[in-house]
C-alpha cells in the first residue's frame, strides 16, 4: 500500500506546485522527463517479463493472452472510449498538453476529468497495486520491488499533475483521493485473493503485465502507440485459464 500512498502524495504535491506557479512548464523540460520515464518503463517491463519466462508452465500462454485480450479490447474500443472521454473532458485538447484556458468552474471540472482518466486508466494504476499486494511484505516495504511500478507511476503523475494544475488550478487536488480509492480497490483484490492465487498464475500475470508496461514505455517515448488500454483485458486470460484448469 506504500506505493499507492506515495503515488497519491505525488499528485497532491504536483498539483499544489502547478497551481501555485500557474505559468506552465517548459516544453523541453517536460520532454526530457517523459523520455527518461519512458526508458524506465521499458526496463521495468522487461524486468517483470523476462525472468518469469523461464518459470512459465505454458510459454505460449502470454501470447494467447495478448492476442485474445487485444481482440476483446479492440472490439470494445477501450482506447477509443478513453480518448473520446478525455477529449470531451479537456475540451478536445491532448491529455499531455492541456489547454491553458482552464479558468472557471466548468474549465476546472474538465481538467479534473482529464486528470482522473490520465492517472487511473493505465497499466501502472491497475497492475501496480495488485503486484504490491502480492509481494511478501504486502507492499509496505520501501525497497519492495513490486512497489517500483507505483514509484514510477508516481513520478509520471507528479509531472502530469503539475502541468494540469498549472492550467486548471487547485481543483486538480481532488484527483488524488480518486486515485487512492481506485488503486486501493485493486490492492484489496490482490491482497484478499492472493493466498488463493496459484504461483503459475502469478507468473503469467507478471509476464503479461510486464509486456503492458513495456507497451506503455513505447507510447510515452512516441515510438509506437500500441493502444495499451485495448490490451488490458489480456490480464484476465491467465486468470480464466487457471480457473478452468483447476476444475
């Protein structure tokens, strides 16, 4: 749970800073920060997937998971829905480059909607809390590797919240408790279901989750938009597979 608390505090700090300066952040500084974070995502994704590949009972399961999950996500157009809602919430502006004209209650609400989508709808905010809950120390150790994903997400959200708050103001602070409840839900699911989760299932989830994190890194770097949101249903395939197998 420590990772979620730090992630929440990062949004509070970033939003407060952005609201105070309200002059925006230089584009070149944003670029170098996001480039660095994108590279970290690539490393973390590979670190989560590759070590578990040799432990997998069914080496092709992650391929099937990504294929089936990707087809389901594409059929439901999850990425398109998120993009559409974000565009409506931000007045048609990009999530990473909010409009500087976010004055007034209506503009602030639009910024808050955009921020909540940006912080909550992503691989880190779903996979991170679950992996943290499944860690041996239940995610409360500062150096727990599982929390690394949430630490990275906290850094990303720190920058994003500062940029959003510089445009929309203090209302962006409200996104922090929303993120806490969102990640807390997935943490609770991982914590209370963890004892009943077989080790092979954890291995497969780590592989698929690592690939999704790597996919996020590619998107952040602008190398390839793999529409990671469409791939999120892939995380359900190993769970369903092992549930059926246990029968």
